[in-house]
């Protein structure tokens, strides 16, 4: 069977809640986007997590909660937060770096957790560990095996940079061996530490041609093995429809300091459209991200044009050769 990638349209009747319940982490990955100065450094109490989750319940809408950090399993009450989110009717995912602290697998249940997602940035320790830390590959793989054996549905996130693009292909046999059902390929973004000189973002970034030469092919090969693969669309042709998720979808990126963003590219700036104050969701006034979403420009994504203008090519008449799609627009195959 031939698998063909399709673009996943934004779903107006669906809410996705990306909930950073703390920013602490046991690792310090090269491309980490967590920025405590902008996101806070507190660990939210269980009661706060529960109240904040309740703010996003919308009758008649499907909702998904993705628990994030930092490392969310460092939170001693993550299992209770998962159970509360499930009880409110949300689909629930936890994104872990693979360490699974506080005996998380035995304190939660595959019936409560729709997906347990792991992050690896290489098919072996030689590629992964320089990016994510010494010993991380072995720990993460061992815990994926434990999770699969206990009946959890697992997914894996691979963040593509110039350091690991050419090793992406070798992820396919590893995913098959581990029994991972979903594979998310991400592209490194110019945020947080990845935007700083220490990370050498220009060295880490992947060009359009290299991305297109590798990623869709690997995705098709993984799909042929029965794995569902999702990767960002990144570039769209001039005649393809551009949509900003900030205008047409409902995504909320919640941080422990109460900031709530609609666009992940905005997360390093105090331009969040919403905030949680006294356990209420409040709209921010003034020049916030949602004003930027309304601008129509030939380059497509306004935030990309503002933050990473050198990723856009122009023809001799000064027109952009390709539009940059919304970073939340995905292709799916499998
Ligand atoms: S595991 Fe996640 S939060 Fe922790 S350092 Fe790595 S990217 Fe950052
Ligand atoms: S990434 Fe660009 S297109 Fe997507 S929500 Fe943000 S500003 Fe809008």
C-alpha cells in the first residue's frame, strides 16, 4: 500500500491545551525552548492545575491536554493531574524526556493516558546523547520498553536539526523494534536557547532543500511499517491556502507564571493574548500576539517574518518564493 501525506486542517471544534505544569528539568538539552524568565520557575500545586484545567472545559468541543514541563514527571502529582484531566473529558498526553520520575508508570494507567510521548533526537547514544545528555538514550529506550510492556500507547518526538537530520532514517527500525505507534518529527525553532549564540542556531538550522530531501521520504518509510507519522508542513506554495492557527484554531500554551499564549513562536515575549489571574482566564489588552495574527502578508506567518526573516527566499521581483506555513500546520501519513 502506498501512503500519501495529507495536510491536517485546523479543527475549529477542537481545543488543544499545552500545559507546562513546571519548568524544572533534570536535563539541559541543546535546543531547549524553556525560558524561566518568561515562563516562570514555579511548580504548580495540584489544586491549581485542577482549577486551571477546568477553565478550558468547553461543552460541545473536543479537548486535548498535553502535559509538559520542564519534565512533567518531576511533578509528584502528575498522575492525579492526568486523572483529573481525563475526568473532565479531555484526551490526555504526557510528553516526557524518558526519565519517568515518581514511579509514574505504576501510578497512572493506560486507560487514563491516551499517549505517553518520549523525546529522542537520535537512533543511538552517539547521535542522541550529545544533544540531550550523557546516558539519556539508554534510560529513555529502557523506559519506552517498560511502558509498551505495561500496555501504554507510546509516541516519540524527534527534533530535527543539522546535527541529526541524516540519522532520522535509522529511527524507523528502532521505532518498529520498540513498538512505538506514533512518530512526531519536529523542526528546530528559533526560540529560547536555540536562538542564543551558545547553541549556534545558524549551525543547527536545516535548509528547506535538506528538509524536503529527507523528512517526507523517512515519514513514508515509517508509515509503510504501520507507524503514524506527523511532521510540520513548514513551506507552502504561493497558490496554497495559508491559515494562522491563532485565527482559526484553539490552541492554548499555558505556563506556570500564568501566561497563556496562542502561538508557540511568541513564547519568548510578553505578548501573550491571555493570562490566568486568580484562577480566571483573562484577555490581555494592548499589543498582544492576537493583533499580529490578523496581519495578511505575502510571506505567510507573521511571527516567522518577524523572528526569522532569513528563512524566507525572495525572487528577483522581491516576492517570496514560498510562503512559510503556520508552525502548527502538520502533515500526517500512515
Ligand atoms: S527535556 Fe525538555 S525541558 Fe528538559 S532540557 Fe530537554 S528540551 Fe528542555
Ligand atoms: S506560527 Fe505564525 S501562523 Fe502559526 S499561530 Fe503563530 S503567527 Fe500564526
